[in-house]
């Protein structure tokens, strides 16, 4: 028997890239790539990850609090978690 995984989001927000501050609209439950390229982000647990190539339509299924200006040629939007939709999000 297979398992079905569903995520429920309240909204999608434009992400503001910054090398110094976390996005004021975040943290985001995940990111959706709208323009391909490189992507550097910091998770809610303060891990910084740099991806060499992301593609349009790719979903980054990690809670993110910052998308960096330096190292991010890609454009992304952030999914805002629904209350009770994901653990740790209100």
C-alpha cells in the first residue's frame, strides 16, 4: 500500500533576497523555482545550502528563512504554511 503525502499552504509570497537579513514574510514552508539558476538559502535551523542548478517548477521542500542575493541567480516564491499544515508553523 502506498502513502499519499499532501501539503496545505495558506499563500504564496514573493521572496526578497538578502545577504544580511531574513525575509520578513517568512519563514517559508518551502520554495517554488520560477526562474532557473543557482540558489543559496538558509533553513530555519540555520543551515546554509548552495545549489548549483535548480529548474523551473522545482519545489525545495525545506523550511527557509533567507534566500541569499549572492549565489542566487534563480527566482523563487515562498509557500506560506497553513496553520496546523506543517509541524513547527503556526
